[in-house]
């Protein structure tokens, strides 16, 4: 453990994303062992009793009980960073109050994603958007940083290295999204067995709006959205974890296929930073005709702590002006808890998270 142990809380620790937060924070070298916050139905139970993930709960947290909480209680207890796995629609005012009380919030919820002063962040893609936060002090109001929708995350990771050399005229994406994207217990078995559900409420709109913002340009304290149209089709399929996306780009420029693949292979903008949860490389390029696959590729990412944090690109076809490929990312790790943890690591490394110890 480093000499920095930042007092931390997980909000919504009993849920699917909350448990991934617990898995990632149980032995984190920057953030201290987290307070586990939960609602009335889960308070008093141990994390181990509520555990839903396939792997065993972390030993450091398995016997810890989930506790009731409020923004005032967390602030009084000296919590510096709150990782929010609260449901969208509920999270917004709570996160605002936490930030007002000086707690720094890294949220997986949708409520604040498009707020003008809130970074919507994928560190490898738009880390400079943290400048929206302006100058803060340890005694000032808390910061609020969000990560995008889980399907948006994989898309923008795949687009970022190639956008400049292709200059897309339009971006089309069709998603095949895992059951866990709906939370736990997810989609009822009789609704998804022998079936594909071609509708996920507000998912297409989120992908289109969030992609435009993340790939937009920073102009002082505001973001100018990418003007390129993003057209999404989103479907729920019967896989447990891992969102697969079929992407078609209509390009203005005509680089060679080798240049496109080199852009993906060499993309690692966080390589010079000591961010424990950052994958190196963040994009893995597969040449097999039948990859990526959720079952085989959803845990991509190295080092070991960054498992599930890399996006996997494959089935690349370049027939100018159209580039087609598939991209896979772990919806609960890269597109969920891991994305928020990496956001906090980047903010700490840049000096935008002004906390040192308890």
C-alpha cells in the first residue's frame, strides 16, 4: 500500500456494479478500504451474503456489513471520494449534495453525464475534459465526474485512435448487449431465452449524445460536440457479460488498412502515467475471422489488475469509403465500475482530486 490511502465509499454496494467497485477497491494502492453504503433492504448484511459475481468476494471486504448512509454522514466521517453505483433517476440530487459537502463523486449513473460543468470521461479518449472542473481546493466543493453508458465506452475507445485519420462522415453502430447491462437479476429468462430483444430504453439516444460529447473538442470551459452523425441500433442478447458492437464508418479520408491497424495497435495515451487500473494497451486487435467474442474476450486487459478494461477490435474490413469492424468491451468493468475507478486515478494523477490521506 502506498502512503496515500484516501477515505472512500461505495454507494449502492449491494448491486452488480457496486460489487465490481468492491472487487477493484479492496486492495487498491491509492484508495483506502471502502465504506459500503446500501439501502434498507441490504443494510446489516455482509457483502459476502449478497455477492452475485462469479468469482469469490474479496477477503478484505467479504465480512464487512453494508451500512445506511447519507451525504451528511459521509462528509462527517471524512469520506473524500464516493464511487456511485446508484440507479439513474435516483443518483442525481444525492450526488449533487455530496459534492456540495466536499465529497468528490465518481459516478456510473446517467443523471449528470451531460451537465455542462461535469466531465463525461474515458481517460484514454478525452482526459483533457477534466479541465471543465476548474481550480479546486481540498476545502472547496467536491468534484463530480461521470463515465458514459457502457455501450458508449467501447465505441469511443475504438473510434478515438482512427477518427483523425479517417475523418468520419457518419458512424453507424449496432449493439449486442449482455444481460448484466440491465443490472441484477437482469432480464427475465423467459423474455430472453430463444430471443433477441431489439429495444433497450434510451440506450440509442445515450450512445448518440454521449459519443458526440466525448469526441467533441474542448473550447475553454465548454465542449463543442462532434458534428458527425452517430446512428445506433441497440439489442439485448443472451450473454452474461460483454457488449459486442458492429461499427460502420463512412470515411472522408483514405488511409491504408495498415495505417488504420497501426493506429489501433500503438494507441496508449496513458502509457506514461502510473494509473493502476489502466490497461496497456487499451485496445487489442484480433485477426481471427470469428473474434472478438464475449465468452473469450470480455476479460481482456493487462496487467492483472486491468482485466476487463481493454476493448477488443476484430473482423476489420476496409472498402473505402467504408470501414467495418466489431468491438467488444466488458460492460460492468470498462463500461462500469472500472471506468469510474480509472477516472478517479487520472484525476488524482493530474491534481484534480485534491486529497491526501485522511
